[in-house]
C-alpha cells in the first residue's frame, strides 16, 4: 500500500537526514518507526502526506507516485497525529475533530455523532469536553483529541508521530489496545512513531528500527527480539525483553 523507494532527504542546510529508505507497508499493517532522537522518523513520516518532499527517490501509495497527487486531496485521505498535537486554538474540540469530515461534505448530524463517538473512544466525556477550547484541556487530553481528529474521517492511512507520549500509563495502554483493535478489525494501515520499545513490541505488526537516517532492521516484533541484527538493535531492545511471551507476531507480555 505504501512503498518507499530509495528515499533520500537532504535539508537545505546540507544535512542528510535520510540516506536511502526502502520500506513497504502492506494494507492493514501497523508499522512502527523507532530509533534515537534525530534519526529521521518524523522526516520519513511527513513524506507520506507530502509535508516534506524527498530529495531523491519516491513514495507510492497503491502503486501511484504521490508526487503526482494533489497534496490537499492526499492529506484528506490520511489521518495525521503530529508530534506537537497541533489543535487549532480558536476552535472548540468538536470543531477540531470534525474538521476533515466537514471538508469532505459529511452531513452535520453524521459528523456530530462521530465527534461524540470518538471523544468517548479516547476517554473524554463528550458532554464535558466537546465545547471547550484546546487551552482548557491538559496536555494529555489534547493529545487524545489529536488522536480522535486523525480517526475522524475514517481515512485508510493513519500517521501517528508519538501520539501517546504525554499520556499516563493507563490511558496509554487503553489507547494502544484500541489502536490494535482498529488495525485488526477495520484494516487501517498505520505508520506509528515511538521512542518506547515496549509500545512498539506491543502494537506493531512490523517494526523498523532506524539510526542516522537509515533503517537498520525491519521485522515482526518476535523476529526483532529473537534475531537482533547487530549490537545497536540488541541494546535498543534491552535485556528485559529477551524472555517476553509471543502472541502471534506481537509480544503480549513482558518479563
Ligand atoms: N528543516 C530542517 N533543516 C535541517 N535539518 C533538519 C530539519 N528538520 C529536521 N532536521 C534534522 O534532520 C534529522 C532528523 O529529524 P527528524 O525530525 O526526522 O528526527 P526524529 O527521528 O523524528 O527525532 P525525534 O525523535 O527527536 O522526534 C535531525 O538531525 C534534525 O535535526
Ligand atoms: Mg520526531
């Protein structure tokens, strides 16, 4: 569904952020990009909805080179949770979440119902939060609204850049479970960035471990744990996961 073909990115200051990325994300997969700060995760992700253009190489969605697509139309088909949340401050929570459904011409009744459903889904009581402004929510609550907004128009592809980083462990676990359910039941294709290897092992069907603008290893969670390709991957996974229990390809529990 999404294919990266030799994607390089050199920023205008000459810094080579991506050194030739090859990656395929099949329909219905949940792929996590994980690696140290600055390794190129956000850069890789932002290329899928053309917020950043590659210097070399190309990205295909369903076989079509996205360089030939209208970026605005492309973005309507891709849900996106950005690293800094990015809610529009002058709009209520309800308006923020219904932005894309509205642009797509949904009837008012339909998108209002959807807003309430999604706020419920991310653990925010719609009657309490729907008419508030982003500044009237905590950081973690805003992050949950960011997730709701990305799911609102039921896009086939969802990009999530550290979407759960500001959440308490319980809410985080709940949203991770929800995401697994979404990916399994509705066959969404999800690209997810995280710093947290536990999170990656739990939610991913495939993990891409990145370092210095390159993908060091890709594989199912259990493959990565069982056969880390080198010392870098080993140290990234950490010893505590070597005895984890496998549930299919995902890791269901930890030592
Ligand atoms: N506009 C820019 N101009 C020059 N360099 C940039 C620009 N944007 C990002 N970079 C550099 O490219 C590299 C990759 O950045 P990117 O944001 O993709 O990293 P990341 O893996 O998402 O990091 P983090 O985990 O901290 O979010 C970094 O070294 C960053 O400093
Ligand atoms: Mg980033």
